[in-house]
C-alpha cells in the first residue's frame, strides 16, 4: 500500500467517526429527558434534521456530475456551481434553524436544540470536509482504464 492510499483511508476513518459522533449527539438530544421540562414524553421532532443531512450534498453532487460530463459550457459551469453552493448553504442554514424554531415554539427543549446544533456542526462539517478532501480532480478516475 502506498502513502496516498493510507492517507485516504485515514481521512475516511476520521470522517466516518465525525459523522457517527454527530448522529449519536442527534439521538441523545432527542432521547434524553432534561430536568425542568413540563412533560415526561421524549420528543423525537429533532430527527427531522436528518432530512437536511441527506439533502445537503445533493446540489453539489449534481453540479459536479454535470460539470464532469461536459454537458454545460465553461461559462455556465461557474454559474451552476454558485447556484448549487447557494442551495447547499440554504439547506445547512435550515438544518440549524429547524431546532431553533422548534425550541422557540416549545416543541422541543432548549437543551435538546443545543445538542442538535452540536450534532449539526459535526455532520455538516463532515459533509464539507468530504467535498474539500475528495473533490479534487485526480489523474485516476473510475472511467479510466486499469
């Protein structure tokens, strides 16, 4: 095994650990009953942020696929990436805003919203790091021969 393969595996392991920590924090934020709350029921509405976790990389993946397949011109490629960055940013902001709105409406507790916001930092940071580390064009890709 060469050094670049070891580096790639190490980065993947770190990203997997970061995503796992984020998802565990999300479940803990939803499952724990904090003192001083009005009800004894555990509220799982915070898990709706999973939708944002799944949607956040979609616009950039679509833009990258369209740009690599040369379906669009070079002038429109920058516009496509800028629009996809904007859409991804809207999804990330919505992921942080949903727990805040739920906490403000007293649907979930403020401590749960804090744990969910921490989980968002881990998961969205993992998605961002993946696109930074593995978004570079290499000389080898799946379409090239062995």
